C-alpha cells in the first residue's frame, strides 16, 4: 500500500462548547479528488483548515505522506481559502507573481497561469477593479504557479459561471492526472457529473 | 512536471525579499496611509512652540522630550494596522502556510513597515528640531535615536497588534499593552537627545537603543508568530 498524500485520523475539533468535528478520518491518495459536502456549519471548512494546519485538532493526527512535520506539510500543499489573500491595490499579475516568489516554485510562467484561468486581459488592472469571478480565478491561478501535490480549496466555485467552473475543473483534472490530489469543500457541486470525484458527506461522518 | 518529488528547501532570503517588495509596493499604492503619522508628528512638534511661547531657553529644554513623545505616538498610531488587512483578506493564512519560518517573514514585514513609518519620521525630524533650537550634534543624535527607537516601537507595535488581532476593541487593548513597554524607549531616546543638546556624550544611550533594536528584530517575531497562528485559528 502506498503512503497517502494526506491522512487525517480520528480528528476532533471543538469551538467553545461545540464539537465541530467528531472523530473524522480522511485519506487522500495521489490522483484523487475529494469533495467535502454537507450543509452550512457541518465543518467542511474546519476540516480543510485542520488539513492545512491552520486549526489544531484537540485529538487525532494529520499526516502528509506519512510525516507530521508542519513545514514539510506546507510545502506539500496549497491552500485557497474563502478569503482570497489578494491585495486590491496590486494587479492580478503582481498578486500571482508575489505568491510564486513567496513559495519559490520553480519558475512557472505567471502569464501562462493567468491565461489558463482566462484573466490575461485584465492581468494589469488592480484587483479592486475586477469582478468577483475574475478575482476568484486570479486566486486560483496561484495554484498553477506553485508546485504542490495537494490542493485544499474552500468553495472554489463560488462566484464562478459555468465557463469559469469548467476551467477550474480542467485545472484540477490536469493536476490530479500528474499525480497530485485535491480536497475541496463544495456544497453545491453535483459530483455525479465528475465520475472520478469522490464525495464525502461531512454531516454524516460527523454524527 | 516533477510532482511527488522531494523539493529542495526554498531559501528564506528570497521569500523575505518577496515580502519586503510587496509591502513597499503596497505602501506606494496607499500613499495616503503613509502620510497620516508623518503629518501627526509634524503637527504636534509645531504646536508646542506656539503654545509655549517663543522662549529659546524653554524650547531648547523641552525640545528633546516633545519631539520624542510625538514620534512615539505617531509610530504607535498605525500599529494596529500592521496585520489588520492581511488578517481580513486572508493573506495572513498564505504567510502562515508559506512553508517558511513565519518569524522570518514577520521580521521582513515589520522592517518594511518601519521603512514606511519610522524612517520617514526620522528623515523629517531635523526640520522640526530647528524649532527647538537644537544644536547640530543633537540633531544627529535625534535622528540616530529616532531611527533605532522607532524600529523598536515598530516591533513592539507588531507584538501588540498580533496579540489583539482577533479581539474586539483591539485598539484600546493595543495601547494598554504597548505603551508601558515603550516607556524605556522613550526615556532612553529623549535622554540621548537631551544629553547631546547639553554637549554631553550620548553614545551610551544610543548603544542601549541599538541593543534594544537588535533584540526586538530578533526576538519579537518569535512571539508574534504564535500570536498570529492563534489569531487565524
């Protein structure tokens, strides 16, 4: 059996007196796309944050390729949260280029990434002037310039029209076909349309 | 595309450069935010002579203290904003998950913040010192003490900002937290300028500030990093 890219074992998270996650386990292998589903407040985002290392579970373990070292984990994965981390005053290109420098990914082409998510025409406009969908796609372009095995995406399809969504699906498919993996929270996504996506219902696993 | 291979550890130096570059670029695009503490500093320093009257002896006596108090308040004025925007727009999560020592990135960010806040205060201070009849030697001491002192204050402010980031009413808490910590900086800084004005040797005080600056650059980020991790949790 190969080592999974990500393995969460019996993870528990509490917020005040509420148990947000109760003994949730998740295993993600290379080439897999896991879609976390569940109603609002079911803990999809929390599970992603635990996987990213932003939230520490009170119980349970998180391992990246068998290791629990945080820095290794951070180099293995890319997080694209609900809050984009884009700076309004900077252009789309500056935002993406900065992320690439921060991650020091082997020089991937920033322009190619922007073209891939179809924001090339507004790449030199400040992000503040972009539409919600364009901003979302700019945020996702960051995934393409930094190489990491695991993508953790929180509601990546918010604000995206059908065409944009299909671009994102295409990027995810390319990524997993190259040996990557992806975990995303997407409460509206019809998993049936993407036969290789594996759905995980959080509410049910969490009872 | 070589996925699934062990990546060489990326260098911190390049990430630090990226952080400083971005912070300075952002400061350029928000030039208005930058001028607020500077105007505040200049206004306080020019109001005092108007209120106290034109007595040369009196102004020379209060000058070091007034300029230093004004600089301290101007520097702390913007402290709460150091991490505020990064916290709200999600950039803080990107820093935390960058795969780099967070303290190193924070040190870079705070130094960039000092370059756009404390350094301008230092640069304009000679103009204001003229009002207080400061001799040339004291002006040089003033600039040196402000450069070092505002650097310490920037890091103290960052510490307070990180600790109060997730708190409601964080601003009031921030002042309560940081002002007491900054008192030694004020005392030593103002004393250095006063000594210099009286033609005494201020080297010891400046060395003390330099030591404080070194300590805060190295140690403060180590405390800020866990505070930020808690804030985003």
